[in-house]
C-alpha cells in the first residue's frame, strides 16, 4: 500500500490538486488494502489502480478479480475490529460505487475538485 499512496500523492502534487491529497491517499489505501487482502488469500490475481482527473473531479478506481462478494457499506459496532474502510470512503468521497466486471469488480470513487472547502488556518 505504501507504493499506491506515494503514487497518488505524487500525481496530485503534479496535477496541483494538493487540497485533495489527504482524502485521496486515505481512500486509495482503504481500497487497495481490501483488494490486496483478497488477492493475498489466493482468491484473485488482478489488482489495478487507476487515478485520473477531468478538471471537475478526481477519479480513483481499484479493480480486482475477487468476484464472490461485492463490497457493502456496513455499520461496524464499537467492538468490531474491521469494517470501517468503506465508512471512511463514504464520508470522504463525493460519490462511490462498485461495478461488476466479467471477472471481479471495480470500486470507484469521485472527489470533486472545486466542490470542497479548503481548510484554512
């Protein structure tokens, strides 16, 4: 996951979208971690990270070949160890979803470029 986080951080610096860095890096980390957990179990053999900007939104997509379960937004309890990744993704993103593929799925996230308030000191 450090490589994916570094890649997103670098792209956002080059694209002058630094105000989205914190959210985008955390989202990337959560989505890639989920995909790696499934591929590490020997259930899939594809993991693909795509990051792009169209001037209005930043898109982050993570594709994997794990096809037996689509991610769902859960409601983890205070004692649950996991299950908070998509809750964070939902809170930080302007939109997100899952697209089934022939083999596997793609989880996508959109962050509006100008639609967020930039924190000030």
